[in-house]
C-alpha cells in the first residue's frame, strides 16, 4: 500500500518537474524570438541571453549530480548541448554572432521532448 502511494507521489513530482522545465523553455523561446526580432545588443537580447544562461546554469548543475535520474549517456549529451549553447550565447553577447535561430531551434526541440514525456 505504501509502495503504491510512494510511486504515485514520485510520478506526480516527476511530471511536475518536467512541466516546470517545459514552461521555462517556452519562456526562453519567447525571449529568444523577441531578441531575434529586435537584434543583438538590444534590451530584448540582453534579457533573453541572461535568462538562457540562468536556465542552462541550473540545468547543467542538476545534470552533473549523480542523483539526477536520467541515464548517464543522455545526461552527457545534454551537458554537451548546454555547454555549446552557453558558448554560442556568449558569442552573440560579444558580437561575434548575431543569429539567435540555433538557440531557438534547440530550445524548441527540448521543449517538445518534455511535452512527450
């Protein structure tokens, strides 16, 4: 009886976490669209890159912990993606790049994956 109740709570908590992550990615996507439309160096660009950095900072910290429930190979791939995203965002911030589309596309793909699970 307790085992079933625990499984229900664990499943509900996991679903809630995925939903929160999906909503964070959806917000990030909105900010990135605004930044793309306004251009590099604008307030929208600064806000989008700041949020993106915070989001991926939290995700990378979580992915690096052994307590993270994802399979090790998936965690490693997500960490690699996160590092690439942070480097690319820094290139935009420094003026070496002005194309937000790759950041948008990767974020949309991850958001869609969170919806499926």
